[in-house]
C-alpha cells in the first residue's frame, strides 16, 4: 500500500523485460518441438487458450474486485504466476541448448543485425510491431473511455482475438491465409475509427470485438517470419519479435495516453487507429515492391493436424 507510481513503473518495466525473454524462449521451444510447418497451428493453440483464459480472467477479476481489494487481487494473481512457474518447471523435460558458447550482448546484436539485414524480414517485423502496437494503444484507453465497463471491453477484445485465431489457425487453408495479413491488419484498426463519434457502450463493445479478430494477422506474419528465417536463428527471431512488439505496445500506450490528455480518450483511440491503418497501407505498398522469396508450404499432414490458437 502506498507504493509510489515510479516504483510501480519500475516493477512493470522489470516484468516486461522478463516477459520479453520468456517469449523468445517459449516460442523458440515451441518451434523446436513441433514438426516442420507446425509452428502456426501450435502457436494458434497457445493463443486460443490465452483468449479463453483472458475472458474468464476478466470476468473473475471483476467479480473479485467487487468483494476484495485491488491489492489482494494482485497478490492472488502473483500466486497464480508462481503456480504456473512451478508447473512449467516440473512438467517440461530437459532439452539441450540450441547453441554452444557463452551468451553475450554482442552475439545477440550480431544475430539481430543478421535478421534485420533482409528486407523481407524487416518489413515482416515492422508489420508485427507497428499496426499491432498502435491498436494496443487504443486498448490502453478502455478504462478512460468507460471507467465502469472497461472489463466488458477487455472481455470483448479477448473474445474477438479468440474468434480470429480459430479462423486463421484452424479454418483457413494455407494458400488463403498467406494473402490475408494486410486485410486482417486493416480489420484490426478500422473499427476503432468509429470511436471518433464516441459510440455508446454496446456499439463500442461490438467494434472492439470485430477489431480484435484482426489480431489473427500476427499468426500469418509469424508463419512468414519462420519461413524467412534459418532454423538456427528461429528462437532469436521470435525473441526479437516479442521484445519489439512489447516495446511498441508500451510506446503506443504512452502516446495514446498523451493524445487523450490533450483531447479525449475517444479521440485518442480514433487517432491511434488511423495511424495503424496508414502504417499498414505503407507496409503493404513496400511489400509489393519487394521480390518475393521462395516459401516452402507446410506439409498438408501437419497443417491439418492441430490448427488452433
């Protein structure tokens, strides 16, 4: 109780650093243990379960806040994180390291430079970081926009993510899916333009649900990233994706908050969405001017075995 705001920010910064590292480890491990071409359906399983638990979590959290203090709810959340860590420690089998030698910042920098040197990978990274991050800036204003119904908007967002991930990860054939990155990114942002007229809560919840289905674009983009990346750099590539995504989400949330302070939360959401649309269209135009690399399609047997988020 009474923890200064600066100390809260320091805790959140530390959590973000750990989450970034954990993302690279987790997704690199997933790519390693699944058969070739199985990353997207495997990642979709993760995302699908994440959407379900977020829906349940927002509902449960709202109910707990009505009966308990925010401090107690945060402590319960920390206990659940520790339980999950214990389950991972006991449940995952030991695996050999992906690379030998002593880890160093210079080695990481060299690998990131290699990943960034290819134009196709560079555009893929920007597509993963920028449009997504700006829409997370919209989400960061839910509490300001609807203080007494923010949980509803967050739950609707999780529901939309779930629907988008099921559709992209399980229902769409590979040939169709690879053409939908730009349309899905536009879907991610365009519904938020309606917030310019400050829609009532039911319409706002519908817009959030529709927009969040566009997060399925990240599955298409990550599949492309894996196709463009040598196997020995897969974990590094996913770690760079995770750290860049979290960074841009934080920057966009701060920018959205600054705009909202100068205008209104609704205007801030609409402006961030307009920025996301503009970036998506610029990246799509740049992608059309980039020679298409040869991408080997995933084996049909793997693709049909476990499509989900």
